[in-house]
């Protein structure tokens, strides 16, 4: 399947989803409303994640889909992903500037000149608020920390691929602790992820992956990430079997966030971190793709896993 | 692709600076690019390493075959190192060289840079 075919398949699946009412178009690629049926699947999958991970003693944190701009700046996200970031701006002018804004708006000109950056930035990944929060608490306890987050996330990458939304939800478990604790966590979830998704009767594969780092420096980082096998993805074909979609990811950040935020383990070492991320919309889209748009007609075993 | 399910992490300590301009200039003054000799090149590499590599040890104490990753070179340190070397030696690393092996030791860097310098002159 070449790129033209892949794009056509993505457009076709998006059109089917819109026609069926599962996704509600807004006129912007990658920005959709969701129907009740779609949300039901997301909620059932969210509950399934909790069934697998909820007994591990994670501390639940729920943040709005925005981040303190200072945390965002300190995260160095702009070094690696300037092209994906979404910053929130608001009008910062006086009455005269307001009149200019309205005139430009009416004339169809650019009206954004007096928009200024606020203290708020869109959350690029659900775990970003967690690290500075944990850092503020001081030394980690001996057993480290396990955090459960769930948030809408924003990435500026408009696409007709319904599996590449600009605003989408990510559930995550984040492990913060010694290298051994963190690596054990990631291994555990690599196994759990396969088993959990296998029970949903979708074709899947787990493979080494890299993040979409920006520019030539990004090529270097991507290659390095793959060579060290720091990121794995659980892939399910949605619109292409040759290019299946990452629905879960298993990430070992080594001591990157520990250094960045000055997080230390009980013995004083720099904390290592890892996380498992669940792409809620992508999982739902994969399920609709493989089991059809009518959830009542899904295989009994899959319905039992999700609805009990 | 890693969008929905993938928190986009940079994967290692970000000790190296992406902006290596000053280091490059200093290293040039030490004779790295201008000399073109092996010793000059190694001295230039050490200078960029010290400035941009974010190593845990003094770059001057490393043997040319020492493993730089064991000496504390991180992925992000590697990016700073790459940019610093490009400025120092006026070369551009092609994509096929943008991997960990290229930067694993001073000798590996020397060989890569020499290949680029010679290639550029041919």
C-alpha cells in the first residue's frame, strides 16, 4: 500500500465514522466530537485498564488538559517537539487594540497581533504535570511512586487520519523510582498490554518505536531511542496493515525526568521513570474497525471483557 | 506512529546544549579545524566534548577509545556534541551517521569527521 492508498484508506474510514455518527466533524482535521456509543467504548476500555492496573496501589491524579507554562518550559518539550506544542494565547491589548481587533476580524484580516501567551499551555502528554508535582514532595519513598493519570492531550498535527487527532485522551500509569523498580514496571505492562488487548480479539504486534523528535537533532534522538529500545508500541492495524497504529506505548525515560525535575529516590539517587500510555480514541477506533460500528453485534467474548 | 498512546519523551538527560556556537569558536582557536592534523582534530573533538557533551568526567582525561556513553554521554548530550562538531569542523553529519555508534568514542568521532572533511575536499 503506497502513501496515496494509505491516505485514501484513512479518509474513507473517517468518512464512515462520521456517517455512522460515531465522530462528529467540526471542520478542523483531527478535532471531533464523539457520540454516546463512542464514549461508552472509551469508558469501558478505561474501566478495563483499571481492572488490570488498579490493584497496584497507584495514586490517582486528574489534571485538566492544560499545564502551567513554567512547567512546560522547564520540561524542555520545545527542544524536542516544537512542532507539536500548543500554547494558549489571549487578548492582551487596550480598548484601541480591541477596536483594531474587531475591525480586522470584520475585514477578514489577521486579528491575532495583540494575542499574548497566557500562563497555560495545552498538555502534550498526560504525565507532564506529574513530574513537577512529585518533585515538589521531596525524596521518594523507598518503594518509589506509581501514578494514574487520564487527560485530554493536544498535539498540533492536523491529519485526515481519524487515528491522529489533535485532541485525544491518554490514560497512563507512571512509575517513578530506582532503575530496577522502573524497568520491572515496564516489563510487567508489556506483558499485561499484550494479554489485555489480546482478549479484545484484535490483531496486534509489539515493536520497538521512537518519538517524532524534530529536525536533524531529532533524527539523532530517534535513532538513539530505538538503538536502546527505550520505547515499545503495541500496534493494531486500523486503516493499514503495513502501517498499523500505535494504541499503547511503553516508555522508559531513564533518568531524563529525574534530572530535569530533580526527583530523587530514598537513597539519594536520581530517579528513573517509565510509563505505559493507552491511546483511548485509537483503541476505540481499532475496536470499531475490527468488530463493526454496532457494539451490540460485537463478539460475545469481547463484549464480556468490556461490559461484563 | 506514536501519537495517541505515546507520551513524547526525550529519553535521556538533557545536559548538552543544543547551541554549541561558543564551543565551536573556542575549539577552533585551539587548532581543531584549522590544523587538519590528527592531533589537532582530536584536540578539537575533546574541546567540543568538554563544552557540549555534558560528560561526568573531564574530556581531557579520556583515551581516544574510551566509551563516551560510559563516561556519561547522554542522547541529548550527543545532539549538542553533534552540533558542536559540525560548527567546529564545518561539516554536516548525514542522516546515516546520526546514530550512537558514530559518537561512541573520540576515535569514532575522529574517523567520522575525517571522512566528512575528506569527502568535502574531494
